[in-house]
C-alpha cells in the first residue's frame, strides 16, 4: 500500500507540473510600436523574433507589429544601425524605443604615449583587437594580424616552430639598414635586433595574452617616436584585469601538422633511367635502394598549447590579471621543436579617488629550442635516391651512407646524408627573457586637467646553447669527420632599460566650443649587449686532446635620449589639428650628427558634422585627414659606425719573426688586429611622408573603412660605395648617399552584411598598392654607375641575381633575357644582346621584375548562427616574382654527376629546360609568384549556459594553411627577399581546441 501511495503522489506531481506548464505556455498576441529613441519616429522594417525559434515578423511602415507568442518567451527587436533589445513577453502590449549603434567611434585607441578616441584620430592608424585576431594554430604573435591590416606585409621565415617573420609596413625605406618596424610592448620599445638561439624575438609575448595590435603607418602618427619610426610602429597591448569578480579562463588545443607540399625531384627509378641515358659510365656509383629522402626527414608533428589566466579585483581596489602558458610546438622537420613557458601579470590599482593610476606589468618567457639541422631540407632534394640510409660498411661515419674519396675520407663537396645531418648534430638553446614596467599616471588634485606620467621599464634577456645536450653528440659536417667532431658554444646577454616621463594638460574651452591637450616629455633608453662564442675541435676521445679556439667576446651598447611634445586641438568636433615634435640624440652618431629633429603635423575635417551632411541617414562617418611628418632610421647595424674600430684577422694571419737559434722564420701565436673602415659623418636615414586619408561609414557604420594615399621619400640613404685607394681603410664604405621613395594607396572595408536575433555575418577586406623606386645612390650623378648587386644564390661562386639601381625598385632581379625555341623551350646558353653591341657579356644583364608585391589583399569573414561560429581568412600577393634557386641549382643534367666521384639528384624542372649546364643568370628562373593563400578556416560551437551560467565553453576546430593558388613552380611562393633557397616548408595544420571561462 505504501508503494501505491508513493506512486499516486508521483503521478499527482507530474500532472500538476504539466498543467502548470500548459497554463504558463498559453498562447497570447503581443502588439506594439517600435520607434527611434532619439526622435520618437516610428521605425519600419524592424525584425521582431521569438528568441531561439524561427517565429517572427517585421514592423509596418508606421512601426507597428503583431505577433503570436507563448507567455514568458523572449522577443528580440533588431534593426541595422540600432542596438538590439530583448524583452520577456508577459504583457499583450510592448512598445520599444531602439537606440542608435554608432559602431566603433567611441572606441579608445592606443597611440604613442597615451590613448585617444577613434573619432579624434588624425593619423593613419589601424587597430586589431582580440575579437578579430586570426585563429587556429598561432605560435607567434605576428600571426594574429597577418592579412588584417592594409599595407602590412608579414612573411614568415618558414614553417619552423615559433619561426620569426619579416614585417614590412608600406614597403621598405632602407637598402642596408633595418626595414623592420619599431615594436613596443606595453610601453617598452624593443631594440629590434635578432636574438641568438631564438627564432623570433616576439615570442616573449604569449599570443593568448595580447589584447590589441595597433599599427601606426604614416609619419603624423609615428613621428612621436622620431629616429626609429621610418618603418612604422606596432604597439602591442596585453590584457588587463577588470572590476568584475574573479574569472578563470583556460584555452587549450592539440594540433597535427603535416607536410603541405614537397619539391618535385627524381624518384629512384626515374633517376636510374636518366643516369643510364645521360651518364652510362657512372651507373656503377648508383646503389640498390629506393630512398625517398624527403619522406625520411619530414614527419607528422603533434603539438599542444595550454594557457590559464585568472583575473579579478583585490579588495575592490586592485584589478589584476595573471596568466601562465605552455606551448610545445613540434616541427615537421624531424627533431625540430620549441618548448615555451610564459608567465605574465598585470596589476592596475588606483589611489586617491582615482587621481593616481598605476599599471604594473611583468612578462617572463622560458624557451627550449631544438633547431634540428635545416641543412637536411636541401640535402633531401640533392641526395642520390638509390643510396641506402645506413649500412654496416659505413661504421666509420656513424653507420650512415657517406660519399668518400679514394683514400676513404668523406668527400666534402658531395651531398650530405640528410638523416646523418639530423641525427649526428644537436643544436639546442635555452632563452630566458623578462619584460616589465611600472607606469604611474597622476592627475593633480589642485589642477585635475594636468597629468604626470612616469614609465620605468626593462627588457632583460639571456640566451645560450644547451651544453649538456650538445656534448652528447658532435656538431656534424663532412669536415668534422676529419677532426673527430666539433662543439660550438655561445652565450648572449641583452639589457634594455627605459625611463619615460611626460606632462599632459587637457582643457575644454566651452566658450568657443573647442578642446585641446598639450603634452611634453623626456625619454632615456639604454641598450647593452654581450656576446660570447667559442669553438672546440677534435672532440676528446679517450686518448686525444682537443683544440680550443680563443673565446670571442664582444660588447656593444648605445643610448637614446629624447625630448618630445604633442598638441591636439579640436574645434566644434569638426576640425582637428595634431602637431608633434621629437628631438632625438643617439650615441650611434658623432657629436656633429647626434641630434635630429622630427616634426609632424596632421589636419582632419569631420565633414559629417557639417550642416549639409548632418541630417543624412545613410552617411554616418566622413572624415578627411591630411598628414605630413619626418621620421628617422638609426638601426644601422652598428653602434660604432662613426669612429675607428678594430677586428681580429684570420688565424693564419699571424706575426712572423726571425729565430736566430733555428735560422728560420717563426709565427707568433697571436692573430693580427686590423682596423675597420668608417665614416665619421655617418647619420641616420630620414624619411618624409605625405598622407591623405578618408574615413567613411554608412548605415550607422555598418559599412565602414578607410582610404589612404601616401608618398614616402627617404634621403641620406645608407649605401655601400667604392672609395679611392688610400682614402680609407677599406675599398668600400657604407655612407649616407642615396634616396628612394614609396608611394601607393590603401583601402579597407568592413561590413556587417546580415544581422538578426540568432545570426550575424560580417565581411572584411583590404587592398594595398605600393610602388618602390630608388632615386639616388651616389653623391654625384654617374651615368655609368651600375648600382649595388645583391641577392646571393646557391650555385657557382659569388653569383648574385638582384640589384639596387637608380630608377628601379629595390632588390630588382638582374639577369639575362632568355631566348626560346619554337616549342617554347629555353635554348641553353642563348640570351638576347640587350645593348645591341653585337657581343654577349655582362653588359647584357638587365633589370627584370621585382621581388616585392605590387598589390596585397586581405580577406576575412565571420558567420554566427545561434551557438555556431564559422570564419575564414586569406591573403593574396600580386605582382611579385621569385627567383627559383631550387630549380636553377638542381635543374641541369651535369649536376647529376661530378667528376665521377659522387651523384646528385635533379629537380624535375630539368625536363622543362633540357639544360645540360647551369644557367644561373637566366630570367627563366625569375618566376611569377603571385598567390592567394587561405590561411585559416575555423568552425566553433559555444556553450554559454553551463553550471547555471557560471561556466562558458567554446569548442572549435580549424585548419591553417588550407591551400595556395599560384602559378609558381617552387614549393611555396611566399618567400622573404625574393630568392627561394632551402626554406623550411610551411605545414598544413589541423587543430582541435577548447576555451573555458569560469
């Protein structure tokens, strides 16, 4: 009976619940009017939808609507250009007033020494925040914005884990000095130099900790950084804590990287056929194996990334955010990897009723690199595929197949065994880096319009090889066989110390409807570097001694002292003026050239606020900007280029003296020291930029973007010129003699194509055109001056295929004009007599094509439907050319055998040319490398209502380097510098990730 009673109670409860649900879910008709909150006018075409369903309607021309819903359901009111509203349907009449949503104009943008509102900008500045970053397998910070900013070209150095990148903003402004932009992390400018033992100096920042990238492109925006800003400025801001309760974020993923492409070379069977046909006398050198050397050196690599962050508020006074990250990135080249641990903390307390704001920031990085041996990439395409990998007969060489001479010693000219290159060499490093700063911003109690800002920062780095690991195996190469191995040791220390102080006064002048702020400050920065290296040969066996080269110790330092100021003036929110001035003093130059003045001025006109456009419902933003400024370039590669320095001679260059005892000439075991050439009048390069810009927006900025047209003129260009014998200590000297210019335009468009209660679709695109031209290279006009040849290649001795020449783009190709037969095949050794003198010689070399792209495109789109999100991002470079050195050095028959001593494999391009001998300077190898690359495709699902809405989780999958469309015949058309030679291939990466927030 008791069990029946319990069953009766359960049935009663179930029936009651169903009855209550039916009563609560009763149908009702809701009606009302939707109006504009600003003027009360009715809004037609507003979408009124029941959240989570397909039920909905739109408002009539007079703003009215009627909809049948269930009691308690949520209605969503949405309309382009207005903020969406949600209301629970409990009444039969619901009237709604929608507020305009002017997207982005109140957004705060980071600029040099401060922030400003987006609507007040006068320079060419673009910000990419965390919501818009590229997704997928992101190991290095620069990958977050690749293709996102018009005029910014980011070319990864290859597919190695944590690989660095070449970053160019509006083309390069120098020939021999650095073309890299100035990078500033949380107010600390980096020194811009490479770091030994580390692929990418930016790896100090965990990509998951970055909040925004801000790119300053024109001189009116960058001149506040003076002598370091000719190549643009990138400001990186990391995430900070908020005033909300404690929040814990976890982001983790696992990825699988595979080889996306490989070079076309002869298989073992093809190789046997060609060798038998072309060189029958050498078939005895072939082996019996069928070895795919590219397969032997590459692998499928599994990587993982984990990041944990905690943020919140301490005692209602101190916002904080702390994070720790671990990334194990394995490369597709066997043994290559990067293991990185990062930690960061940002604390942002305020004191004295918000009069004093303090930002404390610290970032630490601990990296273990295994570089593997990238020489195996080239060896895998040149090694004879008929040879075995290992064998007992090769025990003297570690068991690896090795080409030898008649006396059994390794042949130093022959291709190395790719597996031996990887297995018998260990190249590891440890890098520790710390970047920290403390900023104090004080608003004076007695004068709130006046603020004082002090920023003290440092960047400390130590990099070294890993002695324990290296000593386990010799640094392997063919000469090392003869010496019993070698060990090279290095250690690098860097210190970068900073002090910035400025005062800023802001005032509203209500009587004339205007406002202004004026800022003035002082900056001091000190860079110090110590580099120690040494080599050991004949690694000690049980009974052998070893030889140690003298340890090489170098130290460098330089100082930068600056005074800077800026004035911003706004009249009636229509007319804007910005004036900046920086005076830089650099220890890299003599006292006569030490100080440089860098001014800029920018004007802006907010035409939308004028009476003739103010009432427009279609046009929401229209602002014209004019900018002019001068910036410098003092990263010239030397801290002591203006006075005499000395260097050690070669070990064989030693002092000789006559020995009276032996009656012979003996060498003193001390190397010579010789002076370097120098130019005491050396100074920084100087770039003047003119910029005309237009910010536009339609439909309350649902469609928005910018258009910029610019001209950049660089003078006092550093160039290496010949000097008369006896005039200096060298035959060539780097000095300020040249000039070049870049001109072009940039256009960006961002649009919200669709927006509803459960879906949205946004599209972003940008296009940039840049034209580069060298206008001067010598102090006096010399029509016979050819230019500066550059662009060294593999193959032959001293071959160079590029040139800096007046009237041409920098790094243009300098080659012969190939002649073809009636079948379109290049004729070996036959080139056009370009100058028409009836002879063929070096005077027939001609400038042909450029290595930098003329046009760059960036495309991205995001689509969201309920809890699903889908995004794609891609890039295109058009009008760029690449010298295919892999084909020129491996695509001729005679390369197959060398004097009957050893064999090389061939590039299959030999079937297209039929070349028997090398034709390195043929323009046939300068190939169109325009491309479109789909960088990333991502699909995600968001679960935001877990644990009573206390937990959010997003699960996603992505593919990086999805595909490339190109006519280029090499392995990858995206090559920094324009010469394709032995790059680490970019992998295709598949990733599964999760983001969790508590």
